[in-house]
C-alpha cells in the first residue's frame, strides 16, 4: 500500500522530492511547539488503517527526536496501519562504544527509543563502524540507502580528471566504490584525531596525480577539520584546489565558512541535511527504498 508522506518542520523539500519521484500523497498535519517548548502534532489527513511515512533528518537531534517520537506515537494512537520513519541523517550512530569509564553505548539506547514506535526505517549511509549493520541495534526492518551512486554521477559530470581522496583508512572501501563507479583513481589519507576539533592528516605521494583535480569525499562533514587539514596538505603537495563532497553536511558552527576559506574549488553535498551546499539530490533513491517497505518486500 502506498504511504501518506508527512514532513517534520524543515523536511518539506525532501518529502516533496520523494512524493514527486514516487507519485505519493503528501499528508497534511500541524507540527509545532507550545510556548513552553513542548511538541504538538495534529493529523489533518485521515491516517486510520493507512501506511504512513514521517520524514525527519536528525541533525541537531535532541529537540527533533522527541517531536518525531511523539508524531509516531500519535499516528499509532490514531490507528495508522504501518508507520515508517525516513531519517536521511541518522544521529547517535557515532556513539557506538564506551571509550572512557562511565560512558554508555548510547546508539543502542537511541535505537531502542525509535524501534519502539515504528515498523520500518530508511536512512542514508549511517556511520557504521563498530556496529556493522543497522539491524544490530535497530529491532525493526531497516534499509540503508547508499549515496555512492549519486555522488559518483555528480563527480563524473562536473569534475575533470578527478582523483578521489578518502579522509582516513576506514573510508578506503567506500571511496574505492565511488571511484570505481566514476572510473577514476583514488588515494586515502592517514588521519590522527586528538580531540573533537583537533585533526592532523598525512598525504601519500601524489607526484603522479598533479594533473588531476582532487575530490575529498567524506560521509559526515561536522566540524570539517579533517577536510580543512586535507586541503592544506594537498595544496602543499602542489595539487589543484580540491572539491569537497560530503554525504551529510552537518557543518556545525563556522565549519562551512572555515572550509571555504581554506581555499577549496567548491563544496557539494547531498540533501540529507538542508544546507546551501546541497547539489546532489538523493530523494529518488530514498523513495525507492521506501517503496520496498511499503510493498512488503523488506522484512
């Protein structure tokens, strides 16, 4: 059954893109905050015995997560048949281990919260490191949309003689996949992180690639310190000004402005998080993943 698609505030453009791609109905509702900061939701479209999907990316996650949780709970109370959450950027996946005494593995607690109020979840390239599959922490049907094909298409169409650059060893397999699709070479940096905002990188020999345009590719651009450090090292090595391409453009505080000031050729991102750098539309890929759940082919 085709779902009715609802957009949490700030997610209207993504929801509209999904509905255009699939020919689905956009639901009408009211979602706002009371003066005291509490969340309020009221469904104008009748949802009893219907499948619904709620679109909500989770940048700045804490205030959005409670509103999303309550929206799903109210939908269940009103008799929605099946409820799907479409979370292009899924927060709390980085906190996948206890690194110091007294910490907890909060990705599991957050997953339990959302798993309890919906039937399925679709997201884009979550940060999977020590958790190898989303199903290891989410106890519902989940689908991960890979941004690599859309990134590769954008790079191939807009960058002449690209050399893809991965930010660290962990990115090797992912960057290699994008590079293979583009049909271009790739290298991987070595990264040392000494704090939330302190990063140093080393660049392998690039003498053979000086006639290429480097394209730094990362899944999450949060503080952008890795990209900024890499831009400096690549320019020191005699390379052209690099492009920076990110799946999730979080860009906290002044991160975006600092990256531009570092001397990049440009910055491009997918629209998993609304940002001025959005130029890679991934709505159609998300809609395809949603359709599999709505047609019952994902258990």
